[in-house]
C-alpha cells in the first residue's frame, strides 16, 4: 500500500509494488514522482528525512538526507540585513532584506534528496527492481505533463493564503528566468486544469536513471549545477556536492504503552515525538473524552512544554551537544512542565509518502524544497530548495548558520511497532503541525477506536506556542470551552496532511489513511 497526498505519485509507487518491488523501491518511485507533480514542495533539488524497517533483513534505519549549508555560507552572511518578521498565525520567521535567505541562489543548501534515495535502496531495496525503473514513472510524468489539481493549486495560487511569512509563489518562481519559463504563464503560476510539462526535468531524470545517483554529485549533472551556482553567487561548490553524504544510522527509540517507537534522531524531531508520548503516558486519555475541552487542554499544555524543550536543546549534534537520553527518558518527561512557549516557523514546501509491503517492511519519506528558492539551473528543469531560510541568521545559536551543518527539523516520519513488527507508519508535511497531528491520529486509533482513515480525517488542534490553532470547521462550543480555561484560539486552514498505514496483526491486512486535507484522500493498493 502506498499513501501520499499526490494521487499520480501514489500510483507510481503502486506500479513498482506490482512489478515485485518492496516498500523501499515503491517509496523511492513515489518520491521522485512527487517531485514532478508537486515541484514547488519537493524534488531532486530538495532534502529528505527517512525512516525504514526491513522485515527481510531485520533492522530499522534512519536516513537524514537533509542537506547542509555550503562551504561559502558564513555564519554572519545575512546578519546586516536581518529584519524581524511579523508574527502570523502559521508561525514566525526571520526575514532578511531582499529575502536573500528564502529566494535566489544564496538561499540554497547542498541538496540531499538524490543521495538519500540511493542510501535507502542500498540498505533496504529488494534488488528486483532497478534504479532506472524506479525513476521511469517520474520521467514519463515530466515529459508528458499532468493537469494541475486543486491540491497543488491551493499552494500555487496568487493569493497563497497559507504562507504569509514568505514571498508569494509567483514572486519566488520568478527569481530566475529558467524557473519563470517553466512554472509561470504570463507571470502567474499554473492553475487547476492547466497542463504543466517539464521536458528539461524529464531529460535530467532520464540521465540520472541511466548514469546513476552519483551523477548528481560528481558527474555531468553535478558540473552543470556547480558552474551555475558559481556564476550566480551560490553558497556551495562542486567539492561540496562531491563530499556530501547523508547521516545514516540507528533510529531514535522510545515506547508508548505496548508500542515501540522508531523515529529520526537530531537534528530531526524524533526526540520531540518521544518526549510528547512519554508525557502522555501519565494521562488517562480515554477518561478525558475525545476532543473535549479537558482533553484538548491537556494536549495543549504537553505540546507547549515539549516544543519548548526541543527549541532549547536540539540542533545538529555534530556541532552542538544534544541531551538525547535526557529528552527521551520517562523520568525527564515527568518534570517537563510550564516551560512556556517558544516560537517556531511553520513551513509548507514539503510532502510525504508512506509505504508498507506484504512482507512487513515499511518506509516513510518526508521530503521538501522548504518553500522553493525559485532557482532552476538552465537546462536541468527542477527547482532547488531554499533551506538556508531554516537557519537562524543570527550567529551563536543552536540553529545558527555554520558551513556543513544541517538545519533543525521538527516534523519527522515515525514507525510504531508491536512485538517487533511494524503496526503503523505515519508522516506528513507541515513541520511542527505534523508532530501534533500524528500524535492525535495515534491517540484516535489507540484510545478512541477509530480506523486509521477516520483518525487522520478527524478534527484536531495544533499548538507550538501561545495560541491553540484550530481549523475553520472546529466546533464553536469546544472553542468556547477552551477560552473559558484561559486559552487563546486562532483559526487557520493550514494544517498537516497525514499519510498513514496500519497493519492488522491478526490477518496482516493493511488499512490506509490519506488525509482528505491533501490531494483527494486517495489510497492505492497493490496485491
């Protein structure tokens, strides 16, 4: 089963399963296809975070292909131009004059996506489907084109209501002539029903399929990228590309009642997920009642305190010590209370794909362009990330800019296991909102008897700082009850789009939940 917000990409992954591929093979095919049909949010110019369990080989692995700041990225590169962004309901960001950290060549970190996919296949691939076959559906979609659907249109729209703390999509996509020529029509992004064709992207994918993933980092594609960035003031070099390697290793682990948790270590937010679940173990969730004011008040206090801990302690462990054992211990969770909120930026340019196969293997890939820099290298046809904007532009902090450093990411994919077998795989775009949405979906299944489809669709809240963020359909009587408990309520249509699968332990049947807030709530299964 393959679950993701983009139906065409889900079908690409399902086709690989039908050909005999496993969960890793299908996830890679779907992820490359997502980069074509959702090019503002993800692609081969982006970065990825991966959690994977190989039932055949008996291990679980975490891969952080988050990319790194280039060798030309000085800690104070933006300092003279720092402008404090105005707080908006979806988060808080630090902008710099001219938006240099979120648009154009200076906003791009070394892309990690392609090498991350190669690592996943090296560790967990079936060997029954080759690299070229996995990239084939994406290349075909890029060559033939596809009709933009309402889900994609929602984030390409000129008014772009969910991303008020970055320049609009039309402005970002006009950052380079090569980008504008592909992704804009008369100065505006493509709209629902219009056909987007990406022939240069198709040629790049076909070269990558034939030459292999190393071509992106040390071959013809790498030389084309490096020459373009050198000519336009980019912050990474050919040597940075050649040297780049993802972080590959054991996942971070925890427990929640009878479940084992496997997620991604720092600087990703696996510690945050485990800390929240540790804090929830001491709460009689079922007794509070689903989505009652008392239940949501308890979640709110836990979310706020956990985010405060994450903000204060977690960065790239290669550059700053991270107290992982402390943050994930049951005893520490009992003492985390009342720390107060910390600001987080909510990022949109992200997607996810969850896959389980018939052998019990499972993969979740969360990958992103952040918001997309608007940089397209002429002839290559794909957008690069703008993940320099994920760093604190003021030197000296946990998440400040250092060459070779990965930015922090709060919303990691997660596996939940029972008796050593994967029971649930879950991921989502939307940064911090992914964390709170995944936790609530898990509680919906574990304590309130919902199917996974019902659990990901159910009404939910988000809290990472002061206000409780609710969706427009949130019941007013519940909101009023929370206000009576002293909470501030903010309404936003921007939320996570969960992609989750649960395996029935008795019969092995797979049940998928594709969030209806995504691209149609579609699930594709292959038998």
